C-alpha cells in the first residue's frame, strides 16, 4: 500500500527519504536552512555527473505540499532494485521549503512564497497587482481568527463580480508589498532560493538534456493532475511535452481555462533562463484536491492564525489540520492515485 510512504511530519519524511536514498547508495547532501531546528533541503543523486541526460524531481517548494511530494520521491527510491541507469543522472531535491513542511505552512520562515522568490535582479522584488491592493483587507485581516467572518460569502460575491481569472491573477500571481499577506514574494532571495541557485549546476553535472518535474498540489479536480508549462501553446517546445507525457494532461499556463496560473518569480522560469544554453525542460505536476475557494480559505485562515493566534489555541490547531487536508488529503484513494501518477510521470520523463 502507498500509505507507507506518507509521513506524519517533516522529520519522518526526511528520514524516510534519506534511508531510501542510502539503500541505493545515492550520493547525498543536506543544506541547512535553520541549524538549530535541523531543517534541511536534502539532495540525492544517482548516476554519473557526466551522464548525457538528467532527471530532476523536486518537492516541497510550498512547504505543506511536501507531504505528498516526499511520498512520491520515497516510493520511487524504495521501489528501485538497482542504481544502474543508462547514462541518466537522477536528482531528487527533497523539501525545498523545510520550514513550511515542518510547520504546516505553504510559506517559509519569512512568510515568503518560494515560487514567487526566484528573480534575476533585486529590482524585481517590489510591487503588487492592482487587484491585490483592493483585496488585501479581505485576504489578510490583521486580527486573530475565531468567530466566523463570512469569508466564503464575501469571496463568492467578489468572484461573481470580477470573475475567477481576474481574481486569480490579482491574488495568486505574487505580491511584494504586504509581508504578512498571502503570496508574498519577499524582499530578496531567501535561504532556500540561494541554495537552489548556488548548487543546481553541481547537482545536474554535465548533462545537456534535463527534464525537471516539480510536484505541487491544491489546484484541480480531486486526485486528478495536470502538467503545467511555462511555455505558451504556440511554442514548438509544447510538442515535446505532449509527445513525452500524456498529451491530454499537458497544459500551458497561459491557456484560457488552465488549472494553474502564471506567477512572477517562479522557480521554473528562473531555471529555464539559467540553463537556456542546455535543453532544459520544466513541468509542474499539479494534483487537485478541493475547490479553489476551500483551498484559499484554508490558506487565509492558517496565515491569520500564524500571525495573530497563540499556537495553543484550538482555532490555530484546526487551521493547521485544514491546511494539511487541503494539500495532502487523508483519503487513501487520493494518496494511491497521486503516488501511482507521480511514478508514471517520472517514468515518462526518463524515456
């Protein structure tokens, strides 16, 4: 059963990942985010640094999403009988946001959404979509959570008035003016971002062909998945993705009706630019859970209790449980489906 790969907490997930990597004699390294709390980004590589092709599998950019991403990584490592791959280098990046993973947060130790934090210049860490200013009061109340504040009804009214695409762009694309707000991209590169930027070349080795699968959850139909691309539909590169993966799953983010959305400061965009001299392919494997409104409500409430409630409050604990459920449902069917699909995606990438 796949349930054995899902962990109860970050430390257990990291231990499982490390043990599974060790059984394959993978080369391992750990990069500390917070030494005192033993929070690390862990790397496992298998195969020669001179391999012609590299496959990168990353998890936990959005902390709490690491529970399912880690399960897929551990399942792949545990199911291997040998570490012999035909001129392919496998690179597993575990828990890019270990603080969020450990504390049941989407965001990091500075309340930064790491997938809004990868910029090429310092000048990019500023501004916010105009619509975010208007929605700040609704999204980020500066008071403790407790009594019902009718967020669902207020949000539905806003959706009816403006439409989902406009709201999604205003809210989730990334903002740099509200440090305690949702989807804050930071004021500079975070520790996690710098670790990836400073070490990704050594993890890759000399491979000229790279396929990078980054696991995420929270958008789309329950246990279904989409493979989101940063390319537009008109880009010839889309043909490669459709020929490599299930074509009906491939979805350029700029397409109307796409499950995902284009975010500023995304890790994938930075990597595609950094390795534009190589054949670098990046795909976000996005697994659906619950409705967008429920997921947004869970993010809003968890962020609120993080800043304004005591950790001993029952409201605080409920908010954490709900956030975890929204990004890694307990349902065995969901867990079985996402692990099976995740392993299939990795297998397709290695072909």
